């Protein structure tokens, strides 16, 4: 990508994870009238003088093409849309009443109008009504008359984070608007307050109900625009929304939304007349409402207190871009990491997608590489460099690469699970139905000035191509394991993680456990893995949910009462807090993080004398006791987020430390202990003062006949790729892979022989 304007060419593939024979949609935005495309199989893409060369290979069976180009901008902000909301004529009602509870979380400073509700359509026809906060935080009511839309400024002001019960009544014939607002006391230091006001329009109001009705946004919808467009969404919570009319002395309910119902879905139930609505752009559900009293913190068990929805003006679930063209993937396309290279003559982009293995394939390779697509979703378009936001990291923003420079100019691409919303509240959802600019082969992470996540994981692809051959292993993703579980994993004998598999679901942990119980071999080649409890809905596979609770290395914490996932009702937070620390399955667990120079590993004397580890250490006899004191990221094999062995947290008793950073000098004081690792007094929390801050390379055999090898560092792969994989870290990794494959072949031969003997015995009547 060379251009960094808002019109630089960017795009995404939908769905991100495909099957051979699929026709995924490619959605592109660019400022030129045309662009070209070419599909490549991706290998290493991050350029470093000591790293492997860029290795992307064209897929010749998918021809280069030229396409029509145009800009596309997403409409951010969540809201509720009701297509049809009444079967009653409203022309002759005595009054219409709209009542709701609301809590504004950014009443001023949003930079745009924030709609509480609207029935005035996009053509701004002179009928209907709406209520909103203007950019100054003034509460506005607009009502259609016979030939225009009248606006009334109310004197009531919404105080940030205070709950209000609003009741707005409109008497169409005399043109009278009344507001009754009751402010709920925030604490025992104040009382509830009541505000009332009345206003008269110059002409009678014209109220129709033939247009869609929206809550927390205007009626413009979420279709993409050719130009940047401001959000209209309300920042805050809405609860108990109801619309009633009085006509000839008869009170009628038009809609009565119960937000407590169908929380795991995007549907909102009208319990009055079945005029159900649909949520757009995934606002937060399973959040505390106006009547939450802390007597129950689990929404699945509560009978009240969870009737609110928290809307945000920067929510984004589906960018909704128009399809620029479709790919036709060959039926026999091998699984792997792929990219669509697009070029409009001024800028370029490599849009990634993944192809899963053919489930009907007659032959399955022994090895599979697991791409952590949930981690990519969690970090998607993070804004931690932005010091104007509630949450940011101190870093050198001059190191923002071109992808991030474009992201700065494209706020319509949404935020990550590491960013707070514009109103300061924490995010709980992230989506892959949008361009993810930090998921690019050449992306450089500004905080570490190096490859992280996807571009680093592509080094594993080059490593496996080198060790096994490009078609001798499969590539699977978090999405695939979430959907298929152990039935997918058990097809393989050896599984290899990537550098940062941080976000597993409970079903994925079950699948890993079942794989190891069945005799599988696992290579955990990263750090900070299997850390946050994550939920995923296969019916909306682009979306994941994470609730950051009271512990963990996190950039924000959700308030009490908001810690259970809306998709499943599961508790959020760390897997460790839920009794499933990664140590139990993988032998190590995350303990610390640092942004300074990393550390190498010292091979332990015990490992040198352990006959079981001979194949792992083969060829390292002359390299000395320190390995990995080099690397493409942070200058060493151990860095970024790191893991260690801890028998107290469930590391299997037969696990042995092959190597540890404490024997190679350890980490500097720029590395700090995670908060869940320490209790009062909070001392000895930095690299040189804490024995807990270390990376351990760990090996253990499993009861099922397999084994686990874990390295405890995100940056291990950066050392593997050093000097084109000609180094001791790559050698150790290749040794483990070769040994695990060898053992698996031996076990397969044993099973074949036993099966043959059983067949012969059966024929002989034995």
C-alpha cells in the first residue's frame, strides 16, 4: 500500500475462511475508477534484512482480472430497526406517548447528533417524530407538520451516566409536546428529580406510522456510502421502550419492547403487538439496566436488572460493502493462507483469506497448522496508539506503517477488543466483516516495530514448506475448530499452533483435550495462548465476544454485572479464573509482558541428561547452552508476552523444562508480571526481581500416548525465521516436528499390523 489517504485501496473477503469450490465475495474500496486483482498463496511477507524473503506464489488457475472501482465507507454505530411498527392509523389520535429509560454515556463531545428514536424516514418527509441530542448535548424533538418538520429545543439536560425515565407525549391536533423526565438518584448523596416542560408547535403535527422506526439511531440504515458519513447512534443504554396512543378515550399499545428476551440474538421482542425489531451493528446486550441492584450478577439467572442495551456510535458488525467481484476457488485448492492482491495504480493491498481442507478428502496429511483467526479478530484495527482515547499505550507513533496511517483516516473501519468505545466503555464484540488493516502480510506492529500475529504466523508457513513441502500439511483455523471440534482435530497426528493463540472457546479447549487424550502430539509455538474466555456463534461466524472481567492483562475492565457473555451466558474473564488454565493442557501459562529487548533461553542441565529429549536436542551439541539470543522481533526468541511452567496451576507432573530464559540472563525490568500472578504486597513484579517472569520451553508425554512441546513466547517464531531458518531455534523446532511425525508413523504402523492380525485371526476362527 503506497497511498495513505482515505481513498487508498483496501478490502476484505467474505467469508474470511472458505472451502475449496466456494465463491467468496471480495469487497473493495478505492479512489480510482478501476483496479486489478490477482490471487496468491501467501508465505513470508514481512521484510527484514535478517529474515526470509517475501514468498507469495500466484494461483495460476484463478486469472488476473480488472474490475470497476469506487470508494466505500461504512456507517458505524449500533441501533434497533423496526420495519413495521403499527397497524393503527395515527392521524386522529388524541396523543402519542413514547416512554423509555435511558442513560447517556457521552451526552456531549460525540461530534454528531445522537438519536434516541426516530420515525422520520431518510427522505425527511414532513411526517413522523424523533428525539435526539444535538452536538451540544441539547435534547431536541422534531415533529412533522403538513409541509415541514418543526424542531423544538428542550430545556432538560441529560447528565452523563445518570438514568432518566423519559415520557414524551405529542398531541397532534393542537400541536403540543410535553416532556416528563425523572432523574434517578445516582447514589445516596442525592435524590431523584422530576423535570416537566411543554411546548406548542406553530401548526398541527402530522404523525404517520408507514415508515420504519429506529431506536438509538436515525432511519438512514447501515448501507455503505461513497463519502465518509457521521454516525447518528446514541451513546448509552436504553431500557423499557414503549409507544402508546390515546384515541377516543381508549389507550392502545403500539410497541412494547422487552430487551430482556432473546439476549443471545440480534432480535428484539415486542411483547405488545409482535412488531419485532432487529439490532444493527451489534450493540452490547447482557448489560445492567436501570433497576440492577447487584443482587444477581448473572443475567441468565436474573429475573430483573438486565433489560438494557448499550449502544455505541463506533459499533460495527458488518461493513456492508458492495461486492466488487467473486472468486471462484478450484474444487481441489489446497488448504492454506491466501491473498487477493489489488492494485488501482496509486495504491495496493493484499487482502487475506483462508482456505480450509476439503472434509471429503480421501487422504489427510499428518500435520496441521492452526491459524488463530479469533486472535486476529480480537486485535482487528486496534487503536492503542491513539492517545486521545480512554485507553492507549505509550509508543512511538512515528513507527505507524502505511496500514495504520490509512486506519487513522478510516474511522469507519471500527475498533478492536483492546479499545474502549468513544464513550469510554469497554468493547465486547469484534467482527471480521470489514477490512482488518493489521491483518496484512507486511504489517509492522508499531509498539514492537516488527511483525506480530498474522505476518509473524506466515513464517510458520515458510517453515513447514521447508520441512514438509507445501502440500504436505493442512491449514485449519480457530473458526474451523469452533465449528467442528475434536472431529476435525482427530484427523491429524500432529498439531502446531501459531504465535499468539489467545482466544479459544470452551469447545476448542475440549477439542484440544480430546486430541491429546487420543494420542495426538501438540506443538504450542507461541505465548499468551489460551488465555481469555471467548464465545463464538457459528450462525454469525464473523463475530466473537470477550468479556474482560476482574483479572488479566487487559486495557480495561468491564463493570460488575457485565461479566457474563451475551451469546452463551458463560462467565467471561480468564480461562484461569474459570479453572481451565492453559498449563493443564499445554504445560505453560502466560505470566508477563514487556516491550523492551527480549531474552534467549538456556538449555537446562537436566534436559541434556534426559534420554527422552535426545531427539529434541539433536544437532545442538555444539551450539552452547544458550539458544535464541537473536530474533526478528525484539532481538530474541523470548519476548512480547511470555509463558512459564507452574505445577501449582496444573502443569502436568511429568513435564520437564528443556530451556528457560533465567539461564540466559533473563528479562529486563521492562517486563512486568501480570496482575493475576501477584497478591499483596505487590513487590518483585519486574524482570530482574521476579522468578515468575520467565519463558520456559517445556516437554511432557501424555497419558494417551502423545506429547506436548511448548515454548512460552510470542516471539519464538521470529527467532525461528532468523537467517532463513538456519539457526538453533529453528533446528530445535524442526527436531520436535520430525520426532512427533516419526512417532505418529510408528504408531500408525502398529495399528495397521494389529488390524491385519485381527483380520487373520478372525478368518482363522481364533
